[in-house]
């Protein structure tokens, strides 16, 4: 097995299912491809209050959110391979999966892939950038055996859940 990205996961919430560390590594390795072993990513799992505070402080949005991405400064990324930090709120992810009738693990994979793409410089501020990012997400998720999350369907209709 080839070495993959170095992922550190810190859990600051007590309740609810979260994916095992091996899933985070699989998702990161799939996004990063052959260069995965050169990268380091930290993941912080937080509650809704902390997610809300961070979202307000860094994005000006006074609500909890699914994932926040904090890319490493370019000099640090070049010298150490540090890609950046993801802050994920499991409660928000669970609620979204339920509201959207999606498999929870698949939604986690999608949001981690989404966050990793932000760390790589993708964004969705303009329509053309959003389409580019969504195409990449769908490609990566397909490699992981996960159907396109932007197509509305129930869990029962696509064999997940």
C-alpha cells in the first residue's frame, strides 16, 4: 500500500457518529491523487456553537455550518506539505443528510471532499468556479463509489442508507 496523506483528526464533540480516521485518509488520498503523501491535513470536529463562532468570525455568517476550510499559507505549504485545516460540525452534517434524504457517510465524504478542494484553491464564488468545483467533486465521489450529490433522489432509490 502506498503512503497517503497525513491526516490528524481531533474530536471536540461527544455525541454522534463520525467517520473513522481511515475514511478521512481515503477521501483525502482520492482528492490528492499520486501526490497525497506529500500533504498534511488537520481536521477538527466541533459542536454547533463553535462552528457558528468560527463562521461568524471568518466568513461573516452568524450560523453554524457544515465545513470550514483554512488553507495553509503558501510558504508553509511549500516547505512542509501542510495543506491546511478543516473544521467540521457533525451535527450540521447529520441534519443536512437527514433533510436531503442522503446517506450520512456519503454526505460526510462529500463535505470532506468539498473542504479539501477549498484547501487546494477551489471556490464557488462565481458560477463558473462553482461549476468547476462541482464537476471535480462529482468525479472524486464517483471514484469512491458515491453517486452525484447534486442529483435529487431518495436513499431508497439509489441503494444507500
